[in-house]
C-alpha cells in the first residue's frame, strides 16, 4: 500500500517546521511555496535598512530539506484548495496550472499587508513581508538620501529627509529605530550636503501607545529609546490619507517622500477556499487540535490560523507560535495514520522581543522583563539561534559584530528601479 500523502502549503516557519517534524514518519511529504527560499522574517528590516544582505537571512528550501528522503519540494503559487476532492490547485508562475492530491493537508500560507480598505496606499507605502519588499524599501530610503544630497529647494529637501513609519508594533518600531540609527551615524560620512539634524523619522500609531503586545513599562522604555535616537513617536494619531509626497492625519499634512507601512496584516485569500469559519482578519477559526471544523484531515497553522489561547485571546502571528503549531500538526498526522485520536494544541509562551536600535531592545520573558543592552543581547542570541543553516549564523554574527564596531552597513546598495519613473517604450 502507498504511504499517506501530506501536502504542506507554505515554507515559512510553520510549514518548514512541520515538514521537518515528519522526517521519520511513514508518509510522503510535498511542500509547495511560491518562493524557492525560506525567509527569516524577523530580520527583514535589517535587509531593508542595509545591515544585512538577503542571503544572510534566507536559504533555498531544497537545500534545507535535501537530506529528508520523504519530502519533495514544488515551486508554485497555490490558488485554491478543493477539500471535497482532496487536492490543491497551483501554478508555477507561467501558464502551467497543476494540482496535487493529498490525504492530509497543512496550510501555512501566512498573511499579507492590510491597508484597511485603502489598497491604493500600497504603491505609496510598501509593507515588509518578502525579500522583494525589503529591497524596495532599502531602495526608497537610499534614493531619498540621494535626492536630498542634490536638492537645492529647502522644502523639497525637507520632504526627502522625512521618513514616516505607520504602525507601532514590533516591525514598525524596528524599522523606525534602524532608520534613526542610519540618520545619526551613517549619513554624514557619505552625503556631504546632509546633516543628521535635518533628518526626521516619525513613528505613527493610532493606539494610545506603541507595542501593545508588550507590558506598558517596556513599551515606555522602547519609546524613550526611540526618542534618544531622534525618532518622533506620534501615538493616538490616525493616518487618513497617503498621497505622493505627503501623509495626512486629519487636518494635518506631513510632507514626506518615504512612507513605510507596518500597521496591519490580513490572512492569505487562500483561507476562503478552505470552507471553514473566518474571523474579521480573514483567518481560519480552527479547532483545538488545529483542524478545520468538518475537515479532520486539514490543519491550519501560523498566521492563517485563529486559535484562542488558554488566556482567552487569539495567539499572535509570530514565529514561535507557527513553529509550535507546525510540530503539533505533524504529530497529529502521525497519530491519525496510526488510528489514534488527535490531541489539542497548547502553546508554550517563551516571551516577546523587539529591537529598537543599536544595542537597545525590550524583552518580555514572562516574569523577567529586560530593556536596553541586556535585552538586545538576548534578542540577538535568540534570533541567530533560529537562523536556518550553520553558515547563516556565522555570517550574521560576523556582520553584526562588524556593524556594531564600525557603523559600516556594507549592504546599503540600491538595486531595482522605480516603475513609475521608467521611460516610455
């Protein structure tokens, strides 16, 4: 008899962890992803701000799973799931459409940017989810400095040197802090006509404070660290419009050439084809064993899953949650293959971390709360530990050490071009 077929959609933290957890199981695994690499998303902002190169936080999926004999990798974008016929539909980026049958399915398709009904803002304020996003953000930041260095009009120069980050969660805080560090230490040596005092970095948050997922004292410490490096923190401020060259907040208009989006996410549209109930963010409301109601062979994990924690609140879309879900879904599939009952998922909260700038971070580790240099060292060690591949860790450690000592961001390269500025063909 043939072995049960397990299909996994997505090679992020959840999907990749699930695939590896099935390495010794009597199943055939196929993992499908539209990218050929696994991406360490927590360090994307380091690529966006020139501290790291893409290869230092990403590795080909096939290389990661090369020694796993029961796993096959397929490059393709999944467009739909047919739970009745037990197959997934996908295409390879060209004109070829294909399908993949399964006996068990793990859906780890993740999330994308949410502009709260203003999809027209995406072109003007890119978010940070992929390597392409990071490279585009890096291009916009560096091009703003290039423009300002040659600008003779005072108002235009001020707009070019104003950077607005929308969203005060961990990604927004990390982005704003990294840009603030660039403004303080890395602009003057290369750009002779720009003074650090001319650069404005604004972090805009609609809520009363930043980092709502952290205790209030740590959020306040993060706010103070941001202000020390020159970041203006605007809480209780709702962005009502984004136009070329400016951000609107009610009656207030802020001229800014570079606007970055970190205000919200929405689940992958793939969730709608699964047939299960969805929450307001489009996430699938899963059972306690991570299956979809009425579909005991379909598991949803990571950012796509709405799972209510023991505290009564939905789990956040962070890497530790996805990884623990991936392991649990894999173990439940093994139990199902053996005719055993599925077990409920219980999340072990190992803490929450966010970095603010050079040698500054906040860490909520349950009873232990850290801020400043100690939290930054903890953040650095934990993130490097989870990097896929030994070479990635060595390169990341060396790069960070060099950047820390010399303030040299060797990856501040402009790649790509602005499609709107392309000459007519």
